[in-house]
């Protein structure tokens, strides 16, 4: 997992936390004195949320550039047991605010083992952090939190589950799907869906991939449609934002404008067989796998 602020790239390897200076490309390990495993990291422009796997899983706020573990703020300390609420499932029971962000909490493992399930920005309806151990994905729309499941999506506090018909249309015995990437824009949800040969359904290897698609979901109207679909397992979709699909083919990153049909090359990539992509804060980070590790080889900015 890789996350970028204005100044640094944060990532976890072998349960240790590292930081790369985006200007100098210098990489250092952070908090080597911490004995617990680092499991998650999520970025804002001026800092990151990090999670460690201890007896009681804990999530902290780290100011960008900070190196003193004792100065980190523990997010779990914000919750009050007096504000617990019920919803369609017996989890996602708490909400609170920190740094103008909406925090979603969960006590299904016990009141003394509060987990942070999601951290949301209400200004742009984006999720900053999602607990990888959570049963469902979440997204925020007009100050309401929704959960995304294999069966569709539901609003926290509601008893109704809405199906995503555009995805159901592709379900058959030949392939499965997984929402590998999603964003909220203009009061709609956009899913990057990767279809693969069973049982390979999460971030499929190129040989297992069938095709990729962008699905547009309108939670308010309750409908969905296929916005863009590749004809085969190449090109691959690596990102989507504001009507632009970002594609990888022939060792190039290009942008495809859905409104005009215009495609523009953004960057050339080295001809490697083990490229991996992450999309953070308007940038596409391209990595090459080297034995058990990944090395950063390219940063491609949206629109450039």
C-alpha cells in the first residue's frame, strides 16, 4: 500500500513503515522502535493516518514530516460509548469528526477493541482511509455514509439494500468482478470493475484478466450504467476522474476523454513484465516488482 502527501510517499513493506521524499527520492524507515506491525496507511495533503496491529488495533494521525512517535494522535480516543447507534448490520456503530473529516467506528469485536473503518472528506465526498479488514467498502455522498457490498449498497441506518444492475448484467459462469477502485463525483459513484477468470477476482494478473469497466452508480435515483468498457484484457484501466479514463497499453499511460473520444499519451513506461499501479491525490504511481519488494519508477500526474 502506497500513499502520497504533498511532500512524501508513505508505504508499508514487511509490516514496517517507510517514507520517500518526493523531491530527493531518499527513503527512510519510520518508527523502528515500534514493535507492533504496521498494517494500513492513508494520506491527506499534510499528513497520514496509520494503523498498527496490536492487541487493540489502533489508528493514529501523523503530521507530514513528523518523526516522533510520541507526538502521534490516537483516533480511537475521540469516540464516546454514549453515541452508539444501530444499522442494518451489527457493525459501523459510531461516527465522529477529526480535522474536518468524518470518522466511522466499529465495536463488533468489543467495546475495548474499537476499530476505525473509514475516514471521509465531506468537502469532496472522498474516502481517505478504509480498514482492509472491514466486511464492506464504504463511500460518502451528501454527508451520508453508504456501504458497498457484493449484493449492492446500503445507507448506514437503513434496512434497504440496492442492487447495481449494470454489474449484475455481466455476472455469469465465465467471470467474476471486484470493485478495485471507486470515487464519488457529482453525486454519483464510479466503480473501476475488473473482470477475471474464476477464482482470480482481485487485481487479476494480466493472463487472468478478461476486461475492465467503469460503472456509474446514482445512489439517489437508484440506477446504474456501464460508462466505459475495454474490449479485452488490454488496455487496462488504471484510474478514473472527472470524465477521464486513464489507460495502460503498450507500456504507455494515456488519458481517454469520454465526452470527446480523444485519447492522449501522458507518459512512456519501461518495458517491464511486473508493473503495478496506484492512484493517489491526482497522481498515478507506477512500481516495478523486484523480488519481494516494489520500486517506484514513474509518477504520472492527471492531465499532464
